C-alpha cells in the first residue's frame, strides 16, 4: 500500500488521454493557465492600490428601519 510506481502513473495517464483526447486536455490546460494568470494579475493590481492610498475599501451601510415603520 505504498506509493504508486511510475508504471501505475503511466497507465493512468494513458487512460486519461484515451478518454479525453489530447486536444481537449490541451484546451483544459490552457484555460486553467489563463485563469491562474488572470488571478495573479488581479491580486497584484489590487494589493498595491490599497497600500499606496493608505485606506481600506469603503464599507457599504445598510439602512436601519424604525420599528414604527414596520408596525404600520
């Protein structure tokens, strides 16, 4: 019950390629890579803006209803 050998991983890889095909796997890989790049870019753009301005993003306030308004 130890770790799998290289032959086990090669068989798994072969089965995955046979099921999905190389074109679909390539598309999935490029989509995943693009998502990671976009996430990294978004994080790197957001962090410096908050530290340079020195203020936290504005908080949204919800209006508080009076008890008199709800009982009428």
